[in-house]
């Protein structure tokens, strides 16, 4: 490796760089930011901070929502709040605390309690057979080309899922499944340079139905 120039002859500016380190297999999983400064006099300064990491003393906890008939296990001590709008409710399941799109990881669940599951399934299956295929995610208006969507079977029931680049910073994943007259739509975002974090599948795969308090 050649020498890194540490001085600009005209203005003597320092060389600065930021490096992000993702440790998915650590205990606990974590992301760290390293700020490197090489000063004109040759001094090297390194500052590091944890952008996100789960607390090893805080195990995953299952939260139940009888009103909408489901339970889900999450890596946080505070239960997500329900935000209602008519027949639709939104749950913010997870956020890693980062406000920067190139480091942010978040997950959300949107519930629609007035869905005809048979009609929903027919509609989605028809959409998958169109040529060219249509987008089936809520981000369709922001994309230049369709989201590649697949039909899958989850715990014996049909569902649809897709993964795509949302913008220059983020990748996104969505999963939709209609059960007992309720549409459950899961969404997750993470840095585009990474593969889907295991924490996303851990949360979404823990989802299960329980007795519902809503009368259809």
C-alpha cells in the first residue's frame, strides 16, 4: 500500500473519513462508526462510537394484541404503540436509534381489519401473472421498476413478499398475509450495502395469531 498524503500544500487541510462496521454475528449484534482524521502534521486521530447494538441483558419479549388477534416477539423492552386510523392500525415494531438512512434499521406492521381474504388472494395471484408484473408494495410510486414479488407459504397459509432497493441509501422488505379477515402487512428498512438483517426475520417469523377482540 502506498503512502496516504496527509497534507494539502495549498491549505494544509486534514484528511477525514468515516467507516461503518456491521457485526451481525457478534454478541450482541452491533454497528459501530469509526471517524478517522489524519492531521497535516501527521497525527492520526481515531474516534469510535456504537450506532446500534442490542442490550444483552434485555432478552426478546413477546407482546400480545388481542384487539387485532396477534402476538409478536421483539428485541426491545417497550411494547410498540398502536396508532389507529379507522379500520387500519400501525405498529412501529423496531428502530435501531439511527436517524441516518445509510445506517437505519426499522420495522413496522400495518393491520387492516376489514379485508376480504379470498378477494385479496385472487387479486394478488392475478397480479403476479401479469406481463410485465405489477408492483405489490406500498413503495411502488417511488420506484423506477416493479418490485419482484413472490408467493410463499407461511405456517400453512399463503403470503406475498418482496425485497428491493428503496433509494440510494436503503433496501426494503415487505410481507403481506391475510388471516381471518385481517390483512397483516410487514415492512422493514436497512442500509442498502447490507443483506437483510437477521433481526428482521426474527421478529416477523415470531408473529402468531391469538384470540381476537374484534367482531367481524
